[in-house]
C-alpha cells in the first residue's frame, strides 16, 4: 500500500516513516502543507498520517481540501490536542482516526492496519483468495495452510493483487503501490517480481495472467 506521512518534525517524521517502511509499504514524507498538497495532487494514497501543526498551513486545511475533492483516502490525525471537542471537530471534518502525541508506534501500526483493512472491506488481519491466505500482521503467506516464503516486496505485491481482484493492474500502478517517490525503479522490475510470485504460487489455485499491453490480472484457475 502507498502511505503519505505529513509531519513537520523531521525526527518524528523519519521515525514514523521507518516504522511504516518496515511494514513493507510504499511511503512518502511531507514536512509542509504545500509538499503534502503537491503529493496528493500527483498520487492517490491508501492512507495518510496527518499532523495538524504545520509551518505553512494547518492539517485541518489539508483535510478539508482532500474531502472537498471527494477523496476517500483514510486519514489518521496526529496531534498534541487532547480535548474531546477537538476530536469531534476533526472526525466531523472527515478524519477517520485520531492519535494524541506522543504516539505509541505499536498502536500506530495497529491503527494503520485496521484502517487499511476497513478501506478494502476487510474485517480481519487475514485476507484470502482461492487457497492462498495472507496474514497482514505477521506478513506471512500460506497455500492450503502450508507456509511459503516471500520477500517483502513480493508479499506487498501479492497483497495489492488480492486487494484488487477483477482489475487489470499496470506496471505503473503496481510501482505506485510499493515504491516511494524518491525511488525510480525501471518498470521491468515488476516483471521480475511477478515471475517470482508466479513461481511461488505454482501449487496454489490462483494465477497472475499477463494482459498484453495493459498489465496483470489475478485470477483463479479454471476447472
């Protein structure tokens, strides 16, 4: 998944970014409201972590602009404010969740997983397609209850495919989900990851089909 962290405190922003990156997600860090709005104009995110106190504008303004564009990107607000009326105001403006600083990183990761699940219509940490099961918390994959080994980016790529079943995904879309803005991979790297995934999934009842000129489609074997 692709996550945007908006935090003007460089040390805290980098600490949050490192934790989220270790979860295997593509991540971008903005330290001003202008940077955040520029990134949001260029990229659709699966989740945003938003600090309210930015040097050039408030996080509230960013949130209002996002919702006026009818974006459904889930937003977790990070702030030092802890008054009930502040939480009510932010939730009414379109925030999905709220955490008071100092942030506990373990709780932040859990809330990220919960919001990502909710946005994908999932209630549990485990998602399944055919006889393949992904544990999003443990970052493990099983085929008919047999554990298989995947590298981190292969795991996230499979997560993207299973979260978008029935859709043809181009190399560019896949790159957007698993890489950051400051990474510029050649699209051919997706071919390598897809080839590795296909090999790992040989004993499963699902397949990644190449749609020439368009991208890839995850489907179940017929018959």
